[in-house]
């Protein structure tokens, strides 16, 4: 690498940091507004409109509201540099913005939106004055709704929204910074029991008790759990448990999440869980219906080159990456994205020891003190993008890592 090239890259990294710092109040008000108006998956109207306004105020962005999904959006900028007809490198940033029922932004998706917006705005500032890049570059920000439910990114993949994107970046709030953490596969099971109502005191023998089936199903799964591998997870709730104590419940509904690191393990777990649900139906005389209401979220594929660039950029900004991150790990529809586009989904500390999906985490995600960490993460992502767009060798390594990681899954 020529020292002039290194200087240019550093200059671009300085430019993007200055730009993100200059917009810090606006960026905080963006995430704070989304935090103050929590919306559930698929209903993120306020967040969608707010993000669309954020990008539309700068007319160099081309903004498409309601892009392929009612609460998704797309903002694009560029290409910059290169000649007409040259292949373009399209760098994607993802914004999530859905909240959880009852506890608002307890997973900090308002901060994910802020990171995506800040990193994109920063990269644009770094690219604006560049005339000699190895490839013409464009930026695409995708607003990807419904991560907590429904799998918005999977719907966007199926609708072709990622077809022309070459690299994809996002980051998720957690308890520690980590350039990679292996989020696991998840599949949902919705279980419905159909019995027969009757007066619970006068004619109980005429009833077929769907609540008994639900309770047995829950217990069967609890018993099964001891025989599962340590990194498998199965957890559920009774969503509908009956109407009134004196009516034998004719209908009950349970929702379960099944998670494993590998797809072949998921098939085993599904078979075991299904046997538990069907046994409960058999024992009570109920009918059972089992469906998967959401598509399967895949595990995240690692990209060693992007992770290592992110770590060196992060360290330059003062981010500490523990040797053995113990950060939380759930599942995400970004996993499916990672199978079709090379990308990273680092985790970041937001100045709290609170755990995701708690009221304390909600409070932390809206707090001023999370801002330093959020914007630092956006800078590290954007700097990583600068490395790749400036250096064809790195781009090649990123693409090789992607192919290798996919091969290893087979
Ligand atoms: N349909 C259920 C999806 C649940 C996703 C949820 N995601 C998160 O908590 C974000 C974590 C990022 N790894 C989960 O329970 O894992």
C-alpha cells in the first residue's frame, strides 16, 4: 500500500468522523424520537416517516418511502467517481426500528437506526470529494422493519431489495463490544388446541379441555429441555388460555421459539417439540394445529476480514473488545442477509449493565450517555466501509471470506 493511499484513507476517516460529530444533536434527536414513540414490528409508521424526513432534508439522497414493505424505506446516494457504465460498488447500511410489546425499545433498535443513518451520512461526507476511487461507489440505506417479529429483512430479500447491494453494515446494542457474535437460528411454532366447551361445574365430563392440553404441552417441553444440547434453546408462552374459570376452555394457543446453532439440529429439535405438542393433544382428546408463522431466521455468517477491519477502526476510536465476549446472543433476520451479501453485525456497549429485553435496557437506549458509544460504533462501521471501498485487495478478501463461510455451512 502506498503511503499516499494510506493518507487518503485516513483523510476520509477524519472527514467522516467530523461529519458525524457535526450531526450529533440531529442524530440523537432522531433516535430519541423513535425511542419516545415505540412501535411494534410492521407498524413502525412514525419511525419510517421520521427516517424518511431525515434523509429527504438533504436533497442529494434519493429517498423511496414505503419501499417494498409499508414501513420500509430506501435512501440512495451516488455513484461517485468512475465513468459511465463502470461497475459500481454499492455499500449498504441497515436501520432497524421496531420495539417490543409492553417495554418499548428494550432491544435498542432506535440506536440501530441512528447507527445506520450516522454511518451512511459519514461515508457520504468521506466520499463527496473523491474523484479517484478504485470503483465508483454508491450508498444505500435500507430501513428494515419487523426484526422482532415477521422477519422484515427476509421479506425484503425475497422482494429483491438486496439484489444490487455489495456489502452490508449494521450494529446492535448489547452489553459489550464485539465485532462478531454467533447469533443462532430461530424458528417459531404456533400451537393451537381445539377442545369442547362445557359448564365446568355442572357438566365437566362433557368438555374437552384445551387448557389441559396447553399445560401438558408446556410441561412436556420443560421435561424435554434437560435432554437438549447446551446451545439449543426452546422457550414459549401460553398466548390464549381460556375465557373464564367456569367454562372448560375450548381453544388455547401457545407460541414457542426453537433455536439451534445449526440447521440440522433445528430439524431434530422441531421433531422432538412436535412430539411433545401432539402427545398433549392425544392425552386430552384435543385437536392440535401446528404452524410456523414466521420464516426461519438463519445464523449470522462471520466475515473475518470485515470483523478485523472493524476491530482496528474501533480500537483507534477507543472501543475495547473483550477477548472472550460474553455478550448476549439471540437471533436476527440479519442472519439471512449474511447468506446473500457479505456483511457485519457487530454488537456495541451502550453504557449500562442492564440486559436486553428489560425495562432498564429501554431506559439506557434512550439515555444521553448511550450517545458516545452509539456514534463511535457508527464511525467504526463507516471507517470499515472506507477501507473496503479504497482497497480492491480488501474487497477481494471480503468476498473470499463470504464464499468460504457459506461453503463451511454445507
Ligand atoms: N420471531 C422472533 C424473532 C426474535 C428475534 C429476537 N431478536 C433479538 O433479540 C435481537 C438480537 C440480535 N441478535 C430474539 O429473540 O433473538
